[in-house]
C-alpha cells in the first residue's frame, strides 16, 4: 500500500532544498539591485577579497565546487 503523504512536496527534502535555493536567489537579487553580478561571481569576489592572490584552484577549493562547474560557468 502506498502512503499518500510520502509523496507530498512539502515533505520532500529535494523540493525543500530547491525552494531554499529559490528564496536565496530572490534575496540576492533584491540586495544586489543595479548590479550585474551573479551569486557565483559574488562568491568568487568574496574569496578574492579574503585571499587576495588566490589561484583558480584555491577559489574552486574554497567554494567547494568542482572544476568542471567552474569552467562551464565561464569563470
């Protein structure tokens, strides 16, 4: 027998994480009005602010993203 509540989006961890990401994007957009920076570009600038002479490898490691994501994003 299938539990009808188990499929509820409000109880799905994946859906909740997706919604949290959407809310974070909305908050970022609101805070950065007038800026063309993306959240990832902003994160890179924050790393550079802290590390100043960071290599691409340092940035990727600090942001905990894979290098393939880095290259696809054109950063």
